[in-house]
C-alpha cells in the first residue's frame, strides 16, 4: 500500500547548524507534500508545503525540495535555534479525489544551545 | 483563526467501556479526520468525513466507529475499549478544496485504557 518513509528518526544539532530531514513516498499520484511541526505537548502545525509542479520552496530559514522522479522530498532548516526543537512530520497526499494525507513516522529534532 | 477543540485532554477508561471522543471546529470546514499518534508510528488515519453524515474508513478503522451529525462536530467511538487503544488521539479539519488545503489539528486527547 501507500507509504511514506522518513529519516532520520532522531536528529541532534548544535545551534546555528543546519538540519535536513528526508522523506520518500510510494504513491505516484501524490501531488502535495506538507511538513508539520509538533512541539512538546502541542498540536501539529503546518510549517511549509510544496506542490508537485514546484521543485523548491523557501520561507525564511526553512526550505523544502521535491524530486518527483526519485519520489523524495526534504526539509532543510538553516541557522537552527533552540525553538526549532520539535518533532517534524512529512506527509504526502494520496491519489484520488479524497486526497487524504499519509504521514511519515516523524523526526525528533533537538537543537543544543 | 481556525479553532479545533477536543472534549478532553486526558481520559482514563477501563477495558470494555464505551468511549466517546468529541471534536468541534468553528470554521465551517467540510472535512474532518481522526488520527491516532503513537511513538515511532507517526500519525495514522482512523476515519474521515468529507461531509455531514458521510464517513470513510482510514488505514486503521478496526475497533472504532465515528459519527458526524452536524458539520462542526465529529465523534470517535470506541465500542469496547481495549488496552491496545491506549494512545494519543488527534482530530483535524480542513476545507473541502482537497488535499492542498491545510489540515488544522486539535490539541489531542491522551486516552489510557486500563
């Protein structure tokens, strides 16, 4: 069935370094790829998304890249700060009219001051 | 500002009890979702509803049912709770435009079944 693989499951970086989280998807019909951030004890919130007709999108310190041929997409966070510490989930839309999301298993990012 | 609320933040129930988890959204969204979140497993879709009185099974519907009698409210029902249903349950809503519309999540209900 459809699947989204996310790596790594945990990531620890020093403040100011960059962090990269990678996801691969299996459904060729997926055309929307959001990223959610979940801080400890809080609800997941959308931080950035990308559609299949775009290869890269940036929003200040975060960027997402998409390689449709290889079926993978990545989240890049530059100049990391302690408040970036959270669990990050990637997701891919399912094919078909419902367009529900399939989520990856999450990456716990720790930014050390 | 979208607001999605869930009836309880923490809930403790006994095996075999019938459990109701409720979710309310105030943005007139068509679509609503129930997920369960377990460490190392991410968010898994239990059921979703794209309109009032409509429901579709997600990836892990076994042991659950849902009800959507009003547009703003989506209930998850555990007919006979079991210990393997101990989990964090997240509700979400989105407009009817399709997958590219943002899903907004509720704060979650941490359910413990003893």
